């Protein structure tokens, strides 16, 4: 049947196919008017109990469609918009999908089995892949409720059978941990994990808990447990898999690694490619949907499905060569193109069209929408917003302006009001449609707008309330502008605790004992002494001598951080060697301290500027931050405010991994400075980063009477001159730029704050130039990985350091691989990223050969869109390439290190670094941080020559960055850099020998003592007494039993935390956390905390040693103890048979002490007597 295109339809009343198997075409739906038609169709279907499936061409577009659909949908329909994402793995891949993706897929499949009638959005590839049958998803899900009976062993086996991993500490979906009567589980399909508290075998409580703190929170009455994988892993399922594998593949199955691992209950990465072998029959996505489901095919979806089929065939050709992973045929793991067409044919379908194709044999409906107006604001013109203002002034229809955030909404709102335009702020699309204001503004993550103009072709639409309206997004206003999204980034970490932490100790690592020197860690050992089991940290010294340290005395222990751990000294017990080394280090520390104090005195000789305390205006500015601050961020902000309100000049280093929220701290400090009538300078290493900061600061301060200027090569000569004059006369409040700001022709009228971003990119001379500008200037340094010199200063107390350690939510750690150059691996890494809608950085840091590498990559991947960029290009050309990359106009950016401090590209989630052995640890970490800035799993491939050709230091750097791929690794990497390079960069290489002898932690302690002593005594030759360790032996079992905390690293960390506690509150908090995480304490653990509390009081009384037995207790004091001597004498005189002095420094109590309680009671009694 030949049908003429029907014109003039409204997206608010979309035309739907009326019969099964029929198909209609929608054309001339411009911009996001497509999403209105889709949402209206889905809502109309939902009211009739019918589901709608939107098929998108790729993995990226499903997220854009979902954002837009949620904006245009009614509030009660939004929860019915669900995603079924692609696995983000290639066919026959050796990677498994990330747990978060699997979690979303399984939850969606379960909902589809329960009468789903909402809008499902999926990529075309998802329609092809074979899925588990519905009975697996439905049959594997179950609920847990308070009061229900739950036997721990049976439940653990059930979770293992469902694909969950048993771990010591739950962090990700699909994990669980059992600790006595406590069970932690992170179910698939939930945003948070849960802690189940059992009373015997009854569920007494179910609480949410935080993975970062492991502390529990709100209580819930019921939770749902979904399977952790799309295929079963119980014993029968593995047996079925083995049987089908042997029937399917010829030869010895034991030659297949996949078969061997799965047979042994190990689920190797990439097992999903064998999913069909776990079931008698599989299903497709369409099998989960009812027959009357409406299918809407996005433009390009059909072609994407065809390409996906071709890709599976192409990948199969390579996969079948791998005998360890024999490949199923393409038609076994996915539907064929004909299968898909046969499944779609009986459905009601809508096809979106964007081109004016031939209308023959098509039921085409044209819609009365138009392309949105493009303004492409040029910020450099004299009246940049004039085209927009004129358009809005003359437009007769209703307009909705959509900004990407609330802050940007207010910025745009203020600009329009400055031009006497009345703007109504609206909260939602629904409110806009119900309102009457002509010009409206809102905030939403909307990419494209549209226009519906008054038309005479349809009398029905002539007076329709939805007629003659327009949606304008920021993309139309700013065109090429790269819009940066703020991200949220929970506890501030004590840097000393991180450096001294024993949590990462491995057997054989060098460890420092304050009294005995450097030995080797040999683990935790349980010794039975006088019939009592207690745990000891075992250190081995020269001649294989062993030293057993009670877990209550770990304050004397720290990691050896200095030069190469392999060449760390090992001391001999009972000799003077260690004492002499300590003395030499202490003397050297005093020399260094004297020099440092002279530098500090020079800096402090002039009074710094004390900024006013925060007030309501600061609160209003802080309210403009669109995310809730994390505890980390709030702690750092409080630190900065405290520094700036003091007369002493601030010198604070803020260390936070890439994307963790350091910029907001800089914003708050900037506001403080401006409120105090001072200017601010922000110095960054690259022009692109300067532009990004300029945009961010301009947005953030748009509502305030603040002038922001940019100095970079992007500015014209006249613009630069105007900026320099403004800086000199004080009309410019914030100056942002590169090293241009450090040149001598820059003069400031009232400089108050200097913010240095990525300090390791600047030379010492450039930083000193900044300090010379004003001796009283406040300095705030932001960095993702502080270099050792910076770290040394910070940890030595010469600079203040703050750490933001917690990542933003939904961020995933970057999978990091060190590999030799391999074309197959490079192609697979790039294609994997491109197929899921992402982009790739390929870093090659040689300009001379970059075009040769580009030619090789083009030959390897002819379908990829590749461009190259390097620092020798003209600035505007380079800027254009980076903007095109941001807008996803090409797939692979071949570049030099110019991207190190570049713009944020969330869609780039794979980076390949050629000759990674040539980069320092800080630089590798910074480069790796270019990816992983979204919810997608990111990959970093570090390409090197053969390992035998690498230097020892290069191997260690690469091992460190591969091992520390978790989020927030910046500080840990910097401390590892200390180990690799040696820590002798404090004031020069002369220090390295001393630091290598005693370790960085102890040397820093000596330096701190020396600085404090010199400040107090003003005597260069004053030597403090050695730090005494308090020894307590009560003959009481005090430990974490293995059956209470089985993981040795967790026990060691907990012991160290208790030893490091300096007040009762800290110990009480650790105790509360222990009960929360591991359940009610056994007696030995209660004693551990009781002794720890008593040790705090003992230290205040200058006690050196406490010993107890069944017949009494002795107390040995330091010289001149802080005790009430009168009460002690009175006590002895009152009952000399029970109390007395054993010698001049040892007090003795003779009393029957049968158990732990009697010993604790006596200690409390004596402490109360001796206290003033």
C-alpha cells in the first residue's frame, strides 16, 4: 500500500500502530520532541497495562534518552522508566561485566517478569544476546524479613549458589560476609548493602550500612536477594554445564581453562560467553515482554543490530583459535539477524526517521516540530548575548530555557534579568505546561531542545495549548562550549595514620620498632603463656632472632618507608647499632630543624592577613554548591576557614584523587578572600585547564559582584592588557592563568590568596616567585598526587595537609594492566570502548613519531575515527581538537601528555599509555585519572618494553600503580614514591642517608621533636629523653580471636587503631565500630578495650610498667611522675601489709586477684588514688 505522508501531528498526541504486526513511521520530530512523543506513547500504553520498549543504537544513547524521558514524563511515571544496559563487554570477551551493570540488568529482568508496563530503554545489541530463561530469574529471587528463621551455613551456601562471593569486608554488589551472628550482604539490584543481625537463628534486625565506614544506619523490615549472575553457579548447574560442554566440544575438556575452573567451582572472568551451556533453553529480551508490547526503534537501531551481528561473527573467527576457551558459534550466544526480524515482525512497531527518505510503502506521520534555534554565543564579542536577548524580546510564543544545573540556571536567570526580561523559574516540565508565563527557566540534564510553531495546516492544532512553544538548552546557547559537571565526592584521613598504617604489610616487609630498630614482619602469632592465649606481632632481626610485640604495644611500630625496601637495614637485637643510628638521626634532625625554623621565622616575621569569620553571605554562597558535601570535604573546608581567619599565613596542601571535589574547596577559600577585600590568584599548569577553571569560577561567582579574569594564550593582546590593568588597580578579584601570572610585569593591588593547582607540574622557582609576591600571602595547594618533597614538608608539620579520601558515588576503580605492546590487545581495548559508546586516549609522548603511530592505528582499526594532538600545535587548533573530542566527534585521541591536566571527558573511559616506563609515579597516576570519571568501568593499559629491559625503579613504579588501582590512591602512591625514590628530598640529598637508616616515620618524629624542642628551649644542643613505651602485663587474654575476626589484615589494622588512640572517645568509637561490624565482643576482646582505656590513664600518671599476677600487682614509674605523692604515702601508712614500695620507683600491691574483673577494679582504685 502506498501512503502519503500525513502532516501536522503533535508530539503530545503521537500516532500509534493499532494492529499487531503493523508499523508506523514518525518523522520531523526534532531534538527532544522525539522524547516527548516516546514518553506520551509509553504513558498512554501504561494506562492500558501495556509496556513500551525503546531500542537505541548504542550504549551511550540509552542514558541520554533516559535522562530526557525522565524530564518529560509525569512524576508518577518516572519510576516506571527502566534501563537494560549492554554488558559493556565484547562478544567472547575475557572480561565479565561490572557488578553494578549486572545488578541493573538482573533487577530489570525480574521486573519484566512481574507484569511490567512502563518504558524500557535498551541498546540494539541487548536484543541479540541470549539471556537466562525467566524461571532462573524468578526462581532465584527471595526475601528476608525481620523475625524470619535463618540458619547461617544454609544461607551462606544459598548465596554462594546464587553467585555471591564470600569476602572479609563487603564493598560491592554480589558480596557477603559472615561474622558469627552478623551477616553483611550487598544484594544485586540495590543501592546499598545490608547488615543482618541474628539472635540465634532468628533475624532480629536488618540495617543499611556504609561501605566506606562499615558503620550501620537505618533499619528496614524486609530486603530482596537477587541472583548475582545471569547464570547459576550451584552444584547441579556446574554439573549441567560440564555435561553440555563435553557434548558440544570435541577433545579433552581438561585442556580448557574455562572448563577446569568452572568444574572446580571457580568462576573465571568472561564465563558469560558460556551462558547457553548452563540452561536447557535460553531467552531473548523480547521473550521477557508481553506480546502486545509496543516497540519503538530509534533512528539507526536496525543498522546497529546488523553491525552487532557482524561483529559477533568477526570476533568468533579469532575466538575459535583459542583452545583454552573454545568458542560457541555466533548463533548459540546470540540471535541471528533473521531471528530478530522474526521476533519483531508480530509486534506493534514505531520507527523514528530523521532523513527525508522515499515515502513509498511506508505509513509516515510528520510532526509539526522544528529544529531549535542556534545562538552559538561568542563570549569574546562586545555584546555576546545580543542574539539571544533579541530573539527572546521578539518571540511571541512560550519559551523554556533549560540549564544543566541550578547554579547555571541562576547565572542565566541573572543575565536575562539584567536585560529587563521577566523570567519565571519553574521546577519541572509539567509545571511549565500548566503555567502561563511566556519566558521560563529550569534546570535539567537535557541535551537538545525543539520548536513547535503555530501552523495553519491543522485547525485542531491551531489553538492547542502545546502549540507555539520552544525549548532552548545550553547547547543551543553556547554551541561548542564544553560544559563541566560538578561531581560529589566521607571521612578525612589522618596522613600520619596512612603512612604508619600496617594494613598493607606483607610478610617479609621491613618494619621499624622504636626501641629495637629495623626488622622484618613475620605475621601475627598466638602464644600461650601461663595458660593464656594472646596475640603478638612477630618481627625477625639479624641472625633470625625473633621479637614478639604484644598487640597492645603497637604504638612503637611503623612501616619502614625510605629507600628500596630490598636494601633496608636489618638490625641485631641487644647491640648499640640501633641506638647509635637513632642518635645520628636525631642530631641531623636538629640541624635540619634549625634551618627550617629560620625559613619559617622569615615567613612569619610579618603579620599575615586575618580574614573575617564566615557569615550569612558565606552560607548563601556555600548553598550554591549543588551537591551535599561529604564529611571529608567539610573537614577540609573547616581547616581552610580556620587557617584563613588566623593572622598566621596559611600554607595548606589539599590532597584528593582526581574528581574528588578539590575545586569546591578552592571556591570556598576564594569567597573568604574576596569577602575580606583581597584578590585571588589561581595558577594552573595548562591553558586548557585555565579555561576550564575560568568557566567554573565564572559560573560559581555569577551571582556575586565579583570580577574574574583569565590570562592565557587564548586571550587577545587587548584582553590581556585590560586584565593586567584590572589586576593592578584592584578591579579584578580573581585572576586565573598559567605561568603567565608568574611573570614580573604582573602587579597586584591587594593579593590575599594564591591557589596552586597540580603543584608537581611547577618548578620550585615558579612557586617561590608566587611566595615572593607577598610574604603574608595565604597559599592553598591542590594536588591529586603530592610529590615526595611536598609530602615530606606536609608530614613534617611544616605545611598543613588535608586529605579527601572518599570517591564520588557511582565511581568505579580503574582496572589497570601493565602489558608489552601487542596489536591484538590494543585493538580489543579500543573496540571494547568504542562499542559501548565510549572514547579512548592513546598517549604517545613523542611528537616526532606521533603521525607514524596514527597511521599504524588507522591500519589496525580502519573504522575508528582517530585524531592526534600535541603541544607544538597552534593553540586554537589544539583547543578545537579537544572540544571535538569532548563532543564525541571522534573515538580515539592520540596525544602527548598535554591531556595530563585537561578537561573532564566523562565518555572517555579507556587510556593506553605507550612507554609507560618513562613516566614518574605521580604523572602516571594523573594520566590514569583522565578516565573513570563516570559510572562506567574504566581501563588503563600501560605499555612497556619487555620487563627484563626495564630499570628496577621503573618496575617498582609500574607495580605500584597497577596494585593501587582503587579510588583515592593518590596519597598512598605518593608514599610509595617515597619508598622508591628515597625520602631525602627535604632540604637536599644529604638527608637520604639518615632517613634510610631509621625510616621516614621515625625521622619525621625526630624532626617534629627537634622543632618543638628548639621552639621551647631555644637550645640547638638540647636533646630530649627517648620516648618511653608503657608495658602492661596483666596475665589476661586480650585480643581479637580468630573466630571473631578471621582476616589477619583487619585484625592488625584494628590493633594499630587501638594503639594509636589518644583519648577515651576514640577507643569508645573503635569499640562501637567493632560491635557494629563483627557482633558482640567475646571476653578477650572486652579485655583488650578495657586495658587500652586503662593505659591512657596510666600514661597520664607517668607509669612505665604494670605487672599483675594472682597475688598482686606492681606499678613502675618514670622519673618524677605526675602523681599525688601525699595520697600514695597515706595509702602505704594505712595498710603497709597490702601496700608498699618495692624500690624507689616501683609501688607494690599485695592482694588476691583471681580474675580479670578483680584486676581491673584494682587498677581503677589505684589510678583514682594517685590522680590529682
